[in-house]
C-alpha cells in the first residue's frame, strides 16, 4: 500500500468510528467512503493444470491481495441541473508478487443538464485503471505488470418535441492504453457520434433507437502487412435499447445492436453481427429478487490465428435482504467463446472456449454506515487446446464505511 494512501486512510477511519452522527445520508451532498478488501486467489495467473509456475520464474500459483480505497461522492441539484461525481484512489498490493502493486485513480463524473422543458442532456467523463486479467492477457513474462487505463467522454442532447418523444444526438471519445504491449486487445483512441429517437411514456418505461458511427486509431504498435496489424478502423452500429416494466414485479432491461467493423487496410480483420444483452429482473418478494441475463458479444482479439471472438453468456443471480442488516447474493453463469478471422492458415481447428462461474457472498451492517462482507467465487475454463484450461477459486472479506 502506498504511503500517501496509508496516511489518508489512517486519518479517515477514526472519523468513521467516532462520528456516527454524521453518517452517510441520501440527502447529503458530499459523502466520504473508505474500504478494505483482503482476497485470496489460488490461480492468479490463470495457469493450466499442467504448467509449472517455476518455469516462468513464479513462486507459485496463488497470492493474497489487499485492496484499499478512499473516495468522495458528490450529488448536488441546482435548479434543473444535477451534478454527480465519484472519485476513488484504489491501492492494490500483492503479498507474494509485489511487482504487480499499483495505485489507481478512478472517477465517474456527470452533469445532467436541462434547459426549459424541452432540452435535456448529459456531459460525462469516466476513468478506470485495473491490472489486465490473465484470462486473456497471456505472456511468457509473468513478472512484468500490465495495467490498463480506459477513459470515456461523452456529450448528449435530447429535444423533447412531445411529452413522450425526443430526438437525440451525442458525441463520444474512448481511449484505451496498456502499460505493456497487448496486441490482441491493443491500445486505441476512437471518436464517434450517434443520433436517434427516444420514447418515454408516463409510466417511466423507455425505448431508444439510435444509429452510431465511430473511427479509431491504433496506438503503440507498428503497422504490419505480414501480420496484418492495421493502424485504424471504423465501426457503424444500429441499436435498440429498452427498459420496460412488464408487470408489477418484472422488469426488462435490454440492448440489441448490429455492428459492422471495417479496418483501414486489411479486410480479413473485418467483422459484423449482432451483440447486446437482455436482463429480466423479477421481485420474488419485497426482500428478494432474481435476475436472469443473456449477453452476446463480438470483440476484437487480433492474433495470427484470430481477429475477433463471438461470445454467448447466460447468468442467473439472486439477492435476499434477510433483515435490514443481513443480505445474501448468489450467482451462476455459463458461457462460450468462438474465435474467428484467422490470418495465417490454421494447423488444427479454431479455438473454442467454454467456462462456468459461480459465487456467493454475505453482507452484514452492524451500523447503517458500515458494511462487512465475505464471499467465495469459482471459475473454470475448458478449451480445445489444453494449455488454455484453468480453474480458479477466490475468497474475500471486506469492510466498507461511508459518511
């Protein structure tokens, strides 16, 4: 843990302990939060069962992480304007593999603006910084850290020409940077725009259709005609987004989009198809709910043998608020990936992944402004190439305080 974050938390925790009278309240404009999580991961690098960690200079498969964060949340309404902001400093320390330690600055800021009764919109920016997961980031040098930073900025405007109908336009910018070269999911910067219509009846349900266009440039990699690593791409999309209360207890949240990505020079890297997600949330009782989800993806993953992968995933999760102080969550998931768009001739069949996930956690609030949690997670991946198989188990305990 960095010295600066230690000092900040050392100053904050006593305030959280001795000042319950100023604990977090929904009416507060500014809230301060501090959290600490200790997690044990028994296969941090997602190594196959046949792999000897010592062959890569590793002391073992497992490690224990301590994740400490300090943040500030803002929610302020000024007339018709609303300002929402969250900023967090997150320090992640590894007991065995300390070279992976990093301090991240994450934020999410929004200005929800309105002019009169007809114009509304959003100005927003967010940033996330996290270690690349070894699920996808495979390397021969596991003793080198690779942190990924993702930044998004967007501006949108809605013109409500009818009480239930609006025309909308928006512009976006996305930047992705990896600390080390990661060709499969390389660095890029993309700018785009979108336009469409939104329907929002008095019930509060929403239905949005939009057309989207984006142009991107790859960074920090050489243009290569042999490996067909391009220097840019363009992507068009047509999206339908819905949030609809089907019954008094069941809500549908879904997004369906057709995308068409083309690269500047190498058509063999192009791909197109349907993506999106569908979630059904059902309130079983006042204290419990079930969520069923399906997700479909098309994602760039550029190697000699692949340009992208198709993914399908099913998830089922449940939440139970046993009392005001005790809660429980459980989840299971199953998914598959199919890799496509080979550049070089394949020796054998194309890669296919199947994975299963399961997890459970329990929460306890001894005070309104403090929550204790503990949980277990399990993940297994089976691939038609054994060197990509792995099993992983994690367990964690955490404390989160806010005022």
